[in-house]
């Protein structure tokens, strides 16, 4: 029977959490886990683990940008692992709606950390999703077409128009 996506996420989370202590190449660790622990990584869990480990620095930069007043190094390891995993899922797994990725990460955080951690995680992921840096399954505002000869005005903070 195929693994449910929720179970695959949890497997990926526990593996990535453990791997965060070892900082070793991901594929040999997955192979060892499958042999010695008798676990099976489905394609989703395997892809998620690989994407997170291969793109960790870029993902951490995104976390640092959206986790205001928190450095990546100060984040609890559970929260950091879930942030990495969810951002990777939002960036790379087009078949999964962003809202589902965030909700699943929040639920895992509630299970393995605290409600406060889950609220923080939700805020960071929501800010990241709204930042336009990922595909978002929410309606996007469209930008009107502007011809090169058109005058363009921008509203300043008080709502007054300026020519930017």
C-alpha cells in the first residue's frame, strides 16, 4: 500500500531532524535507514529530503529574511527543520497546494514542539508565501500592461501620487 503524503512528510521530518545533527550526505543516510531501520522512503519523502539538503543554504536565507528578529542559528531545531521542509515543498513540489504545505507543517510543529512554535512557524511561512517568492495557490493581483510612453504614478505611504 502506498504511503500517505502525511506519513511521508513525517518520515522526511524525522529524517531531516536527525540528519541536522550529523550533516552527512543524504543518500547514504537514506539507504542506511532503509536497511537498518526497515523504513521505506517513498518518492515524495526522498525528494523532499534531497531537496532540503541540497538547497539548505538558499532555504536558510529565505528563513532568515522572513523570520524577523530571529537568526536561523537561534531557532529551535524542530522549528527550523519544519521551516526548511515546508519552504522546500512550496518551492519544488508544484502538485501540493501551498496552503496544504503550510497546514501540514503547522500540524507537525504542534505535535513535535509547542503551540507557540507552531504559531511562529505559521507566521514565517505565511509571510514567505505572501512574499511572491513561491507559487501560491491564492489569487494573485494582476499588474496592468503599461506602454513605454505611458506615465506611471506610484502611491506613497499617504496615498498621494508621485512619479516614483
